[in-house]
């Protein structure tokens, strides 16, 4: 029974996607889009830990397991897919490419769930690839110019990521002398001869998906171009997949890797600050949220870096990380849906209220989910990492500032996508469901995750917010200039696009065409006259050959 | 002191060489043909010096006579034939060089030739079908060669016939003087008589089919030249059978002896001489008619 | 059926079919199709018999006296069966496809005659028990495929034919010299898993290197190794079933199969590694992989792009063989089958496009997904397989090649594999993008009308069904690779039983 | 220096001169005459060899060979002349 | 009984030729074919007896060799006799209709072809069987004259010119050969090949004899510096005649040279001279192929291919091993069959298209698919590609050369077969494909089956030789010269 539920969690979206292929069944199947996430949601609750599902024949011996980490990520992903699915149903009802969108939505969902549950490397890679490539279609859905550009950048990076990941996984599996089991691979990495190379490849491969600093520039482009439900899922479930990859493969808590750890820590913190600063210079609400995601993911990456550096921190920090990821995924998803609601139905008072609450929760205001996670983090960090605590606080204030800026931009954008007909209830359901799970939900999940609830140290929560107020006022008068969205990519992308437009095609140095036209001069008439001399020469040669021998 | 005979041989050899050089260096084709005929006669003389009467006879009749007639017959048409460009001076010097080398090689070989073991002739000759050694070799020991040689002759005739496009009878000779006609009337009976004698004599003395045939051929050609008789076409009527008689007879004898004794051309003890005579007769007829046919084939009506 | 007759029967079915078809007149196409299909099915049955015979370890050999010193030997060993079963299955499918494709085309008797002869030559190459027989059927393969390449008779086809011949006959000459030299030195060229036994040991290292170089270059022409691959893209002038046959089933595979045979059964892999023949070959294969993909990037004609992709893909097999490790060899051998399945799908799709819509260049393929959804689905599956994405078959072989590289101790090849995946993606994904997501060219430029007529099939069934069948086969071969009777299992059996005890 | 050897040497010289004639000349008739002379030269060598046998009776086999040779030579010459005549007629017709 | 058969092999064609000459012109064409069939009659029983009871010696006229003439029918002779018969039958079938087709074009060759061909056949049989050097001379003359007459049948100006040049060269070569024989007779006292072996010692005379005989026979056998007469002669002759010339006539002198070389000269220690001949063979292969590449017309191309392929036959003189000897003879057989098929097919093409330029071949195969299939098969054998006889011969030759470590012949053989592919495939390429001639009329009238079948039969024989190569090799094994085995 348990195996069946697990299989349903992965396969139901896939089966639905295949069924969509048939023209006649489409009208009846499309409404089922959000409900295909239900089996995953149920399996989080019903399936006991460490239960395995074995498919020996498939691919290279496929097996699935639901462990503690997998369950949490499955929870947040399933929630996100379900609520965004509801939102998508109503938002895209009269969209011409609705079928295509739902087809790839389901494939991405199945990839996401499979990835979380996979217990062998090949299976993990299979579902990871499925998710990455099908999400490209979601980004590219509106087929506007910015969508094509974002899609192109995303695809290029995904393909690069796939290549790096393949090499990394091969090296990891090779080190574990061919064993496919994830746990064995993880431990094998500790003493593998190519540890440095494998780590670099895995960090880069998953870093692209998790939006690590140098490889992050696809994220803002994708989030702004994608339709609202897609960006909600993107920021929520897919960014976390990158994180999940690190948690699965990196030997956290088993071996000290100071080099990689410090690098990741530095990049994470840089990402955190960069996200905040660059977010303030955006005029589009979804871009602001995207850069806030870059910042938060940077934070999480730095924590992972910390653990890599100091392995003994792994035990205390794991639950905090999970809580933080859960909180960020749900809140960011809710914020994206809020943007969707605001743009379609304007900012009525309840919508505004929820938006402010979500923003405060993200900024870590007291009595919000965010505060809970922040306090848990502070308590988990050891004493001597004082500077880290301060920097986290600074990031928090930055986030607060960013959220303030977001609210201002959101208000300016209310009602720009107002649709003739009144949005149907499903959208409201989706939005409210996600907001509810984001705000009070985290409070419910906390005890289940943390050993004991930390006390609410008010002052340490408040001073960052207070610090944000004067900065906000300052910004009110001298707003930052408008920087292009997708900073690094935008710069080099224009060059590439100009060249493509001018009809340039990839040209290798041409080898000279070797069509030799070797025409011999015409044959002249018979050389009879030469026979006379030939006779003498050959006769002498024959005679000498005998006598000389 | 050089004996007169040796002196004569020396002179003969040198004149042969000089004449050969003159033939090649002749200005006109006619001069070359004539000097070649003279060369043939001198050759006949040298065969006599080398104790080879049969060869002398054959050379005189065939080498000098018949070849000369054929050459002169073809002369007129040959002069008009277009010819490729003459080979350059270098080629001629090259040919001269190889000629010299060839002579040196041959001379060295001939001079250092070791004496060779004699052929077991003395015992075999009495058993042969003919006393005269040359005829014995020709028609008994190496009769197979002679058979094939007659085949070559017949083939030459057939080949010459195959070249003719239009089958037209040989045209009459141009008007010729009465003196020739009367001379021919005189010579004809004598030549037939001497041919018969030569044929008969072949069995035991130099002579035989070749010489007799050639004499008959000479008579025939004279007959043609002198236009005494309507020109006869050897391709019509019984003439081909007569022409082939020598060859067919030879083959018949070969197959007969094959059937009789098991090995071809192994004459039965008694009948050797008779068979040889029969073969000689056939050969004479074939040779005569062949040479006549070869001579007349070039002069058919279509030619001029 | 005593043990010797079965391989001969396998050879003769297609050969006799070829001869019979030659004698048929042009308009007897029903009879011709009948003969074709029965021969294909019969051959499949015989190969099946052979397969489970070999599985149970039975020995099938047939000796034919050639000259007093040498003899022709047909032997069915597991490696031969791998290639033979691939060619038998794909021949049946390609025949069905060709029947549909060449509907109403001229010279069909001549085409199908040479088509069947070519497959019997391939069977001969697979079943060859010694180098002499291998050489004999290898050259026969050239002879029977040349008329197929110049089948169209246009000036371009003729030039392509000349180039094809120049390369393959050159290769054949090198192979002949190597074989004769080996034969004179050792007296027999029997295929022995550890390499030809050299009793007196009088073959010096330098001679071995020379012979190995000759043999490998001779075979390398057909395996399209870099300097010798020039003929493959030009041979694209031939009709689609021929390109499918050349690339997926017969010629190129015979070359790769030859490389494996020579490395493992003639030179012997230890000696190849000791005399650093194998590392050199591996480097050449890697260079081919990269160069093939790069060249494919710049091709605008679809079939030429697929041709260059074949050049790079076949070198996976050579790379696998040259890495001299059990896992790498498994990867190489299984890629022999997988690449066959995937590449034949791509060519069938290219053929469908050319036949039904007259689409030849990449530019014209915009939005064709709507017009021919099923064909393009097959194309997408195969393309993803070529890139090496799970669950397609390409991933499995790339995975084993990667592991094999690590096991053989030089990780560098993994970089090559990864780079080639990226390059494959670089020249396949834009194709998929323009097929599915771009609107078709305006009517007059793109001469096919974009909307699928109601109810009608997108193209003739005989063209569509084979394409879908092979695409499905490629997917299943990848998805269920770990099952007992998949190509992967058979490859493992070969490696474990024959070469790495 | 017996007369037979002398005649053999003369024959050899004849063959040499004839070889020069065959390759230096260009008119087929002249080359034909040279060939005939070469034949005579060879026959001289042959008969010269026959004569060197001790004892009075010369060896008849070379004689038979020469006789056959002469007939073969003359028939070949006759055919060559017929061929030459035919060639010049055709050349004349075809202009 | 078998002695009679040997003699019959030579006499029967002569007799039938004589009888044909007596028959009127019209009858000859009909009787020609039956005469050919009759001439083959003595071969099977003779082959059977030689296969079982070894060499058959015939002392003609009852006199043993020093005096009389002997005929030796050993394995080598039988192989070549069978080859001649195998070529004669299809050729006979083809010549009749071919000349009739040409009769309409004004050629009268038909009635003279048969007697001349029978004379030629008898001379070939004689040459293969001859054990007496002077007898061989007469055979050479008989064959030479008949061949020239057959070439002259072509009738055109250049046919006659080529025939005259061929005749003059043939006479010159025979004279050289006769001179060599004279010297041998002078030194050895006998004309029989077997007896001479024992009586000669290596003096200047025997060396001179070697030089003269080798020069004479290689001039008749068209070895490279003396090859200039072959292309014009074989190209201008009528198709059945050029098939005969290339396949058999040009090879008879070589067989004689092989016999004399390995039974007479090598025992005397003159083997080293073989290097010169092999070097010339290598040059022949390359030069012949390059010239063949140049030709714009079909028949000269095939004629030059003969010059090239003859080069292979001279490689044996330096390698001088039993394997090389049998490989050379196998190559001779394979080449004879394939070249005869190719020339007959070329004749068909020229007959159908009216002109023999390569460029006018475009699309010609519509009218005569069988002919071009024959050209294909013959091409396969000439190139030495499996499964043809040419391949087996090439394989054995390469093996023999490699055993001696001689790299020059190896390179020549391989280059030769590649160049053969180079000059043969255009012949096929033009023909197989392309549209009809611009004038739209069919690319040439389609040929009757009677003309297309015989060349196909010959080409199939060439392929069959590849499969059954072990039979001729077994036939040759006992006949191998003692110095080689």
C-alpha cells in the first residue's frame, strides 16, 4: 500500500501528462492539474520514514526512499505545486497555449517529486533533468521577447549544468566503485581520489539551480518572464532542488573541507548582500522578489558552506536549515501569488494586509515564521562566529528594506492586468491557501522540526527593522537608478543577440575542398621509337644481373 | 697463306655485309628491292659454300625469286602509302648502339661456343623413311614442324584473302611484249619437268617438296605475267581444295598413323618412303598454289 | 540443423532474396515486397534461433576452404550475435520503411537487390571467424553499398559515390595488407579472445604496431574516425532508407564492430595497451567525438547534421573499446545497439520530412511539430537520447562509458563525454525549439501547409510506424536497461564471458 | 677461324644491321626488307653452327629448321605486303 | 589413348579450319560455332587422365626427343587449355551474332573470323603443350600471323596500321627468339626443353640466349617498354578479337618464358636476372594504370588495363617461390576470364551506342542492364575485390611477396588494384546513372540476349574462380618447376 502511494506521488502527474496527449480527453483532464499534487501531499503525511520503493528493471536499477530531509522538501514542494496549480487553473483559463503549459507543468512536477524521492544516482539525474528541461517551457510560455531571451539564457545554463552534473555524478559514483546508492556515494566522496574535481562540479552543477552568485543571472530573468504560478513554483520548489542536491551528495558532517566550505560561505554571503542591493534598483515587483530569492538562497548556501567548513555544526544546523528553507519557499511563493492577485484584481484591503504580513514574516519581524527561523539560527550558531551573526542581522534589515520597496512597487502595479471577467474563486483559494500555510503553517511545523522552541528575543529581532526605517526614508527621496534586470546576462546577451540577428552562423575553419580535377595531358601516339634503346638497356641489365651476382 | 677458298669466303661475307648496308641505305624503294634480290642470290651462294644444297636451292627460288617478285608487285602501291614521321637522330643513334651491342653479344657467344654432343643420327638414319638426311629430318623426325609450317603457309594465304573487301577476279596483266610470251612458252614445260625431277630426287638427294613447289610457283607466276591464259581465281571452284591438299593430306596421314600405330606421324615400317613421297607431292602442290595465290592476291582488279 | 548450417542460412536468406529481387521486373512490386519481407522475417527467426543457441553455449562454426594455406570461417560468438541481431531487426524495419519511401520511384528492383546483398554482407562481417573472412565480407559491403549511395544518379550522387569509393577502397587496401602480413607471419588469422597467438614470438613490437595501425586505419575508414570520415557527410545524397542503413545498421557499425574485433580478438587488448596502440586510438576517438559535434553545429542541411552527429557518436564505441576496461567495453558495445536505434529514428524522421513535406534544411523545420506531431515526437525522443539524457538509451551507454573511463584510470575522457553532451544539446535543442515552439514560415517560403488535415495520417503508415517502433525501442532499451534481456545485459554477457573473465 | 664460324659472324653482323634497319627506318617496306635480312642472318648463324660438327656430314636439323624458317619468313612477308597494300588503298580512299 | 588426345587438341582445330575454308562464306558462320564445340571435345577426357595419372608425354613421329619433337601435357598446360576452351565457347556464342550485327554495317569479317580463330586456337594449344623450342617458334609464328589477320579484320585505317605495326614487331620478336634458340641448340645440341636442362652450362652463349629469348618473348608479351603496339591493336580490333588477344594471345609468350625461365635458366643460376623483369612488371602496373586513367574511350581504356594487369604476371621472376608461381598463373586465369568478359561487354556497348566515348555512356544502362552488370562483375575481378578470382590471386601474390620481405611488389600490387578501381568505376559510374541523351532518343538500341549472355557467362566464371580457387591450384601443384617446389 505504501509503495503504491509513493509510486502514485511520482507517476500521477506523469500519467496525467501522457493522457493530455489525446485530443478528446483534454477538456475533462485539464481541471485535474492541481489535484495531481495530492498523492505527494498525502505520502508526506501517511508514508512512514525510510520506506523504500524498488524498481530493479528500470534504467539502472531504480529505487526510491522517503527519508527525513526528503519528507520536508516534499511537503513544501507539494504545497507549492498544489496551490500554484489552483492559481494557474484560473489564471490561464483562456490562454491559447493552456494545454502545452499544463503538459510541461505536470512533467516538471513529476520531475520535482521524483528528484526528492530518488535513492539512486541515475534516478536522481533522470528526474533532475526532467524538471530542468520541462521548466524551461514554463518560463518561455508567454513567448514574448523577454520570455524568449530568458528562456534562451535559462536553457544555456541548464545544458551547461547538465554537463557539469553528469561529470560530477560519474566521478562520485566512480569513487564509490560503481555503487548507485546515494548514501554510499555520499560516503564514497569523502575519500575519493578526485574529491576536488567532484566537489567543484557538484557545487557548480547544483549552484546553477540554487542561484549561487556567479551563476544566478538566469533567476531574475526567468521569474519576471514566467507567468505568476510558474515563478511561484520556480522560486519555491526548484531553487530548493539545487539546495536538496547539495544536501544529498555533499559529505556534510562527515569530513572537513575547509577550502570548499569557505568558498561557498563567501559566495553565499556575497549573494545575500548583492541580492538586496540590486533588488532595490528594480522597478518590477517580480524582479524585486527574484532578487530577494537570490539573497535568501545565498544565505542558505553560506550555511551549507559553514557546515562544510566545520562539520561538527551539521547536527544543530540541519533542522534550522530545513525550517528556513520551508519558511522561505512558502513565503516567497505566497508573495508571488500576491503579486498575481494584485495585478489581476487590484490591492483590496485584505490583499494588502496579507501582503504586509508576508513581507514582515520574510523580514523576520517578531512573532512571525521568519523570526522563529532567525532566532533558531542565532541560537544554533556557536559563540565564536560573532561576525556571522552580525552579518545575518544586516541581511535581515536589508531584506526588510527590500520588502518595503516591494510593497511600494506592488501598489503602483495594482490592477495593470485587470481581466474583463472577474477572476474565479480558484485563484483566491490558491492564494489564500498558500498564505495560510506560509504564515501560521510555519508555527505549526516548527515544534515538529526543532527540538525545543527558542524564546522570542524581542530586541535582537527589532533593531534591524528599526535600522531599516531611516534607510527607507533616505531611499524615498533619492531612489536608486534603474539597473537592467538580469545584470550579468543582460550585458553579454545583447552582444550575442546582435550577432545572431546579423545572420552570423557558427563557422568552423573550412578545410579546402579536395575536389582535385586531375586531368592528365592527352596520351601521345605510341612510343615505338623508344623500343630500340629500351632493347639495349634491358638486354645489358639482364646480362649484368647474371654476371654481377 | 690464306687458301683461295678461304679468301673467297672472306670476300663473299664482306660483300654480303656491304650489300645489306646498301639495301638499307637505298634512296628509293625500287633500288632497295633490287639490291635485296641481289642479296638473296649472294645468300644462295653462301649456302653452297656451307654445304647446304637444299637451303641454297630454297633460298635462290624463294628468298631471292619469290620475295623479290612480291616486293616489286607491292612496290607501286607501297610508294603511295602515307607513313609516320621518321624517327629523330637520337633514336637512330640508340638503334645503332643496340645493334652494336647485339653484335658483340652474338660474336662473343659464337666464338666461345663449346662443342656440343652430336645427334644420334648415324643409327637413326637407316630407319628413317628417306635416305637424304635433310628430307628425313623434315618429313620423318620433325614431320610435325613441317605440318605446322604448311599450316602457316595456308594461313598466310587465308589472311591475305581475308583482307580483300571485294571478291573480284585478278585483272589481266598490262600489255607485255611478245618476247616474254614466247620465252614463257619455252620455259613452261622445262620448269614442270624440273619440278617433277626435284620432287623425285628429294627422297635421296638435296631437293624435295619446297624446291619443286617453288619452281612450279615460278612457272605459274610467269604464266600469269605473260597473260597466256585467262587469269584464274584461286578462290573459286576446286582451287581452294587443291591449295589445302598438302595440309589436309598431312593431317590425314598424321591421324591415320595415330589410329594405326598409336603415335602420330610414326610411319609403318614398310610404307615410310611411299607416304613421304605422297606428302611431298601434296606439299609441292600446296606451296606452288599458295605462292601463286599470294602473288595474285595483291593484284586484283580493285587494286589499280 | 547441425551447427555449421545455421550461420550459412542466416547469410544466404538475404543473399538469395537479393538475387531473386534482381531478377524481378520493375512493375512486380507486390512480389518484390513479399520476397523482401519473408526474407527479413526468416532471417529474424534464424537469428533468434542462433541467439538462444549461443546463450546456451552451443558452438556454431562453418569452414570453407579458400586456398591451401587459408580457410573461410563463419562462427557465431556472442559479440557477433549482438551486431547480427541489431542488423536483422533493423533490416526488417528499414525494408518496410524503404517500401513506403520509394513508392513509385524508379529502379526499385536494383535498389532492393543491393539492399538485401548489403545486409547479408553485414551478417558476414558479424559472423566472420577469422580476419580473412572479415576482410572478404568487409570489401563486399563496400561493393554492395556503393550502388545504393549513387542510386539517385544525379551528378552530386555520382561525386559522393566516387568519394565514398576512394575512402572505402583505400581502407580496404590497408586492411588487406595488414591481414596478409599477419597471415604470412603467424600462419592463421583466427579470432582468439586474447589476441592472435604468436607462438614463436617472432613478431617484434614495431611490426605489431605497424600491423595494428594498418588494420585499425583500414577499419577506421568505415568507423568514420576523424581524418577518414570525409565520405560520410557526402554520402547523405542517398535516399533516406540508405542513409538510415549506412549510418545505423550496416557500414558505420561494421567499422566500429571491426575496431572491437581487431583490438580484442586480433591484437589482444593487453598487447594493444602495452604497445600504446589503445591509448592512441582512444585519443583519436575523442578527437572525432569533439570534431564531429563541432562540424554538426555548422551544418544547415538536416541530414548532413545527422551525418556529422553519427561521426561523433560512433567514436563512442571506438573510445569504449580503446579504454581497455570491462565497463568501458560494455558501454561501447551497448552503444553499438543504442546508437543504431536512435540514429535510425532520426533518419526515418528526416526521411519523413523530406518525403511528405519536402523539408531538407534545418531552417524549414520551423513549427513542423504541429504538422507531423508523431514523427516529431519520435525525433525529440531520439534527439534527447543522442544528448544522453535519461531515460533514453544514450544515457545508459554514456553512463557506462564514464564509469569505464574512471575504472581505466584516466578521468579525462569524462570531460570529453560531458563536453560532447553539451555540444549535442547545442545542435539538437535549437532544432527541437524551432520544431515545437516557432510558428512555420509564411506559406510561399515554406512550401508545406501547416495545419494537419482532419482525420488523415500525417504521413504514410509505412513511414510512420517504423519510426515510432524504433523510437519506442530506443526508449525501452534505455528505460529497462537493467532487465535480463536488454542489450545492456547481452553486452555484459559478452564482456564477462569472452574478454574480461 | 673456320669458314663456318666466319659465316656465323657474318650472320651476326647481318642481324645487327637488320636491327638498326628495323628501328631506324620508318617506311614499312624498308623495315620489312630489314626483317627479311635479319631472317637470313639468323639462318646463317644456324647453318654456321651446323657446320661446326666434326666429321663430313653437316648436322641436318639446322638445315630443316632453316628451310621451315624460310617458308615461314616468306609467307609472313607476303601477308605483310598484302596488309601494306590494303592499308595504302584505305588511306587513299579515306583521303 | 591420352597421347592421341594431346595431338588431337592441336590437329582438330587445324582440320576444322581447313574444312571451313572449303565451305562457302554463308555456311561458315553457321558451321563456325559447331567447329568450336567440336574442337573442345578432346579436352575433358585429357583433363580427366592428367588429373588422375599425371603428365602425358607424346614423342611425335615415334622418335624420342633429341631427334623427334615431344609434347608435354602437364598440369600447367591443362589449366591453360581449359582456360582457352572456357573462353572459346562463350566467345563463339558471342562472335556469331556480333559479326552478323556488324555485317549490316558493311563488315565482311564474319566469314573470315572462324578459320583464322581456329588457326589461332590450334597455335595456342600447341604453345601450351610444346616441349620443343623450335616447335614453339613455329607455334608463335602461326599464332602471330593469325592474331594480326584477326586484328586486320577491323577493316578501318587505324586497325590496319595497328595490325601492320603489330606484325612487324611480332616478326622481329620471333627472330630474336629464334636466335636465342639457335644459340641454345649450338650449346646444348638439342631443341627439347627437358634435355637441354642437363646439357647447358653457364657460358656466354647460354647468357646471350637468355637475354635474346627474354627480350623476344617480353616484346611479344607486351612488357612495359615494349607495350606500345598493344593498345592500338587491341582497341581497334573487333570486340571478340580483342577479347581473344587480351585474354590469351598476349599471355602465350609469357607462359613459354615462364617454362624456359624456371626449367632452364634458373637451374643454371641465372635467377638474379629476374629482378629486372620484376622491376619492369612494377613499372608496367603503374604506367599502364596511369595511361588507362587518361583514356577518353572505352576500348583503349580496357586495352591499357591489359598492359597494367600483365605487369602482375612478371612479378614472379624475382620472388621465385612455388606460391608466387601458382599465384601468377591463377592471376593469369582470372584476368583472362574477366578481361574477355569486359572486352565483349565493351563491344556490346559500342555496338549499341554507336560511339565508344566515355562521355556518351550517360544513362546507357537502360537499354542493356545485363551488359553493365557484366562490366561490374568483371571490374570486381580486375580490381581484385572478393569474392572474385582476382582477389585470391592478389591474396596469394601478396603473401608470396611478403614471405620474401619484398616491399616493392607489395606496394605495386596494392596501388595497382586501387588504380584499377580508379579507371574502372567511371565506366560504371557514367553508365549506371544519369538521364538519357539530350536528343531524347533511347540511349542506344537494346541488345538481343544472345549478345548480352556470353560476356555475363565469362564474368560469372571469373567470380566462380574465386570460390573454387583450390581446384586450379591443385592442378598446378604437380606441374610446379622442380627448382621452385
